[in-house]
């Protein structure tokens, strides 16, 4: 029995489902691929913008890229050798941008079906806060990928605190930061809890967040053995 088949994290892995489907264009695999694309479109949008494309052009390119990627028969180019979804996505985008497809062949803006709903205002608002000079396009892509994984994990953690939303809101800033200028003692007083209780809760939240990050990563790799490598890459990207 393979590690994947007996590991509960890997039971519903999206990317491994796509890889298993191969050129059969399995409907479940296409659905899984679409879910991945919906979750991770912004890193590609930021990648295109960092290469000097304008907002409208970046939106067009991102939308057309996904339209082609999710078109019928596109899984024929997907194989286990493609590795991690992150690497596959960036390599596919580079190939797409290097192609001889140009503005004259794009659909008129607003025409055709919307494959992945892109909120242009949201995209540009997020891009406005990206570091201007420090990251090249590839490093920015990796960082935004890592941030997307982390954001998804934190959202899942928040859902697990649905009966204690006030506690989660007060302690969330300690997950990946120093509390936004407040000490753990400050928060303990706000919540009416002991310092020890707050420290223990933060410790459990951090541990659970790390578990959820690994589960999110597991959705985007071909085998469970790749999770730790991708986890280390995520930490490196967040520090960049």
C-alpha cells in the first residue's frame, strides 16, 4: 500500500487527482483543477504585472491562460513528471506568455465565457501593496503562492474557532507575528483569561495552523513525500 492511500491528508488531494486522470480528461479531475485555479489565480496575476504588463492586459492574460488550461483535453499535457502544482502553473504560464499568441488574437474584453472570475479591483488593490523593488517576478509568484496557502490555512483555523470567535480575533495576530504591538498579557486581560491560558491557546493555534498549512500543501503536490520539501519552500518564500 502506498503512503498516499493510507494517509488521511492525501485522501482528497486535488493535484494528485489531476495527475491520475492523465489524458482521460476525467470530470472529477477537471473539477479539482478548476478549484486549484480559483484558489491560486492571484500569484499568476501578480507575476504578469511584475513583468511590466498593465492591469487590463494582466487580467486578459490570466483569464485566457485559465480558459486554455481548463479547456477540454488540456489534461493530455499533464503527467506525474509535472511535479508540484506550483511549478506546473508557473511553467505553463511562461510557455503561454512565450507563445506567439498576441493581443490581436485575444477575445474582446467582456466577450466569451468567464472561466475564473477575476475581480480586477481586488487584484490591483492587492498588487498595490506588493514590494516594488525587492522581489523579481518569480520570487513574487512564490511569495504570493505561500501567502495564499497560509491565508487558506488561517481561514480553516478560524472556522474551527466558530464557537470562540472573540478568542480567535484577539489571538490571530500571534500566529505569524508579535501581536501587533500588544503583549500576551494585554490580550489575557482583554479576554479575562490567565496568562497561562492565553500562552497555551496560542501554542495550540500555532501547532494547528502548521498542520493546516501542510494539509493545504498536500492538495498541490503529487505525493505525500513532497509535502515537507514544499513546506520548507513556503517558509523560505515567506521570509523573502
